C-alpha cells in the first residue's frame, strides 16, 4: 500500500468506515423494523483507536463498541442475538482483511434520555457517531458537564483498568502492554474527573493534564503517543511499573475521597443490588486486585478476575 495512505490517521479512518459499514449492513438487515439507530462509541468513534497493518491485515487493538438503539424496551434482542450480529460483522471485516472485535449493546431510547452524569455518557453525547438510522438520536441525552461527573465514576473506571491489568499480568506480553496502555490512559482520565476537568478524547485530556502538572502526566503522554501510533504498543518493564505505581497511588487517594454513603444512598443501593451488584462487593473486588498487585502476589489473580467477571455479567443482566 502507498505509504501516503498508511498514516495513523488514515488507518484509523479506514478502520472506522469499514466497521461502520459492516455494522450498518448486518444490523439494518437483521432488525429492520425496530432498530432506530446505531451509535459508534469509544476511541473508534473519535478516530483514536490503535490501528496498524501486519501481514496485509489492518488490525485494531481493543474493540469497536456500538450501541444499537431500538424503538422500545420490549424490542431489544437477546444478548445472544446481539453477540451473533457482532460476530457476523467481524466475519465481514475479516473478508476485507480487517481484524477487529466488535462489541454490540442493545438499549432503548430511555437509556439515552435517563443517562446520568458519567464520563462515558459525556463522551457518547459529544463524540458518538450515528452510523445508521436516526441522526438526531443523541439529542435525547441530557446535557451535563465535567463538573457533574461524580468522583465514584473515576474511581470505578480506574479500578476496572487495574483489574484488567491484573488479568493480563500472567498472559502474553502484548496483552500486558495493551492493559498497561489502557491503565496509563485512564489513570489520567480518573485524575481529571477528580479535578472536575474531564474532557473528551485522549489527546485533549493529555493537554489538560500537562497544564495541571498532574503526577501521572508523563506516563499518560507516553500512553497517548502509543495509542495514536500505527503500531502495536510496546512498553518496557520500567515504564509499566511507573504506570502501575501512579495508578495504585491515585486509587488510594480517590478511595479516601469517596463520599460516605447517606441513608438514601444506602436504600437505593439495597434496592438495586440484585440488578447491579452492591458497592461493597464491587469495592471488595477492587481492593483485592490492588492488594495483589502491590504484593506482586498473583496466586489469587484468577479468583479475583473471576469474581469481577461475574459481577460484570450480573450488572448486565
């Protein structure tokens, strides 16, 4: 391929357009009556995905996340059907020499209308791309700002990345490098949420971190550069250790700053615990992952990660 067509920006755009087309074709044909819109989200929507060519295949690190918005709650397909649609889109992409996992979630319009303040929702409203259907569907979302995002959102985001790092610690080097990359990026994200300065996009967040002289700014800059490069991310042991140490230090800081639960909060938590998993269970899993990484003791890693994945499945149910 012509070198002029293989810049990082061009590779990301090429991947985004191909993924959007595959999802639109598969989902539009599968649910023509009740599907209202498809919204591409995450770094793929922002043209910040890690994409590179290897042996003639355009490879996307991570995955492409897409929200399928259906007309009514009762019309949302089963998780099995959504999973199959994602696999069908992946097969279409492989036929065009593109390797990218596809994550497809089904929601009703109420999900957008009732979306509470959190960083995913803010990025979805500001940077989500409608790739099929109602182009105005994101207008259903309420308007809120970085000042409205609760500290717990940053704490949970950072904690999830810590568990993912623990899960990759005994795996392939490339998987650990990518987990460290995501941990470094979202250490910066959590720091900005804690300062009420969250902004959309990795590059924009790095600029704000630099202006704030954040303790994690240097590591986040490195991770941002690797994320936006057209190559698999590679980090040496010293770099990964610095990323991890900044993440763990911030985790303890944020945990100390979390607001104490009031009685109304406790009642809401109890009412939603069957659907979402309790805050106590979630925090216990997070704390166990942090303790394992601090002690460099991975004997309990499999059990911690299994508990975390069960919690995620329980939350989605």
